[in-house]
C-alpha cells in the first residue's frame, strides 16, 4: 500500500520547492531607498490647462521610484490617458526649498517630452543616475517637488500636488 499515488509525488515536490523559495525570498533584505519610498502621484488638470482647452484626464500619474543604486539613482514613470490628442508635453519639476511649505526655488525641465496619440495617451520615463544627482549638488537635501506637464505653447496643463522628497 502506498501513501501517495506516484503521479502526485512530483507535484508535491514542486509545491514544496515553490513554498521554500517564497519563504526565502520574503526574508531577503530590501535594497530600495529607506528614506524616500516609491510614490504614485495623480495628475490633475490645472486651471490654466482647462482655460487653454486641455481635457480632464481619464487617468494620469507620476510614479517616483528612488532605487539609490550604483547605476540608477531614481526612475520616474509618467502616464497620460485622455489628454489633448497629438500634443507634446514637457515634464518640468518645480522645486520648493526644504519642503512643500518652503519658498519656490526653481523649475527643472528634465528633458522628457511625452507626445500623445490620437486618443490623448502617452507614457514616458526618466532615469536619473547617481552622477546626475552629484553634478547638481542634490545629495542629502530636502525638497518639495511638483511635476508639471507643459504643452508646446508653454501652458502648464497637468500637475501633481506637491510631495516632500529627501534626496539621499
């Protein structure tokens, strides 16, 4: 008499191996930024964008990821869904001194431009290296940051709310 049918033995071994892998993987140290966690910031139609005829987005966001790795310091993912069709938007970061409550310091056009398709959809990404952060003297600083999407006519059409960011 057998305890288990032979065809179930490989399945049990596979399930046991998968469970062991999951337990070990969950015990691994996390290497992401410990002071500035990943944030998803919704985009909103600005009053100037509305006045210029930009539609309210069906969806839109900036995902700010601080990896603090040796090759990639941070990644910013951008998504527009339902913006003005066939329109280019430059991504401009507005820096406030110390925090969102601080005085406006400077705008920073990061060089990324999103161009929407016929449905008003676009996505893009910025990768920031540790060398770029060092060249701007931003290590160990605190800022309030607003991401704004500016059309070719200079209209700030979409924006996030301000978020406090510590740059390691």
